C-alpha cells in the first residue's frame, strides 16, 4: 500500500512546515489522556499508554505537556472527558475508510463526519461494513538514511516477533502484532538501528487501485478533510495510488 503510506508521510512533512504542528500535538495529547484514564498512569503496566507516550516523544511533544495529560487521565488534574468512537464509510471509487475519534460530544462529531463524507462524494456505512477489511497491527519505522540493510533488519525484526518488513518508498516499515510493538522496537534499537517512530495502525487486507489523477484528488480531498477535523485521531483507507500519480497530487 505504497500510495497510502506516501500520503501519510507527505501529510506529516506538510504538518511540520505549517501551523498543523499544534493540531498534531493536541491530537496526540488527547490519545495519551484517554489511554491513562482507561488503563492507569503507569507506563510499565499500561501498554497502550506506553505506545501513546512513545508516539508523543517521537513527535517532540514537551515532557511537561505529556505528564499533565497523564494526570488529567488519571484524575489528578481536572479536564474534559473524551469518548472513543469509530466511524466507517466509503470514499469515491469504493475506497474503504475507518475514522477513529476522541470526542466530548458524540452527536456533534457524528454530524461533522457525515457532512464531510456527503460533501466530498463519499458515504458513511454501518459499523462492521468496512472494518472487516482491516487488521490491527503495530508499525515501527526506520528512515532510509539510516543505511539499514534489509536482510539484517528482517532478521532482527523476525527474531523479536515481527510479522513483516517492507519498503514504502520513503522509509522501512516493520509490521508487528499489536502486543509486540514495544518489544520489536526495543530489539531494533538495541541492535543499533535508529527508529523514527512506532504506532498502532489498521492495515487493509486488500487495496483499491487508483490510477487517475482526478480520482486520486477526489479520494485524498475526503481523506484530508477527515484527518483535519479536531476530533479525528486516525484515518485509515485502503486506496493504492501509484507514486507517479501521488507525486502529481501531493504538490
């Protein structure tokens, strides 16, 4: 799914160059807060919090900001109570989409998500209509500049319990079972290979090829608008746009 990975990488680069950095911080901090509320503030005893904490550190979120979010989650500090809600739908060309949100107003967020789909040629779907096409996975990333040998990385990752290693054109991605994400990342770093991030994600079991620039723009316009919503934490889609087309629409 090189096209989707390249879209995500491009979004990250754009975010680092414009005012989206503050919005990224806010989304990650909300994830940290909810993880602490649901599983406690101990990183060693709460693997979800540990993953969110590492994601915040990878994004250079200040330590005091992270610590305050954990305390809000555990109730040591007062804060807004967020609820997790997931929406499913279809983008143009039959692309399956999953949207994970954290919201303090389910009705408002649901209405916003439906409006975004409707205005951009998509449609929402009933729970389960789309999710069966995806599988929860952990992903550890390593930059190409790290001069990583694929065979060496594959061996280290496999020994630590990883499922697969792939090159998305921008970086190496190591896929892991959700519960082994931290173990695999630690093993890779212990071998002297620098990682650039790790997160839990949803990987599609099948993809929808998008070969035209017009269709790609339609799909990505919807995905971008969903991703830019304040309550949306993650957007997963099963489109596969060739690099040649992605280069045209990512400018």
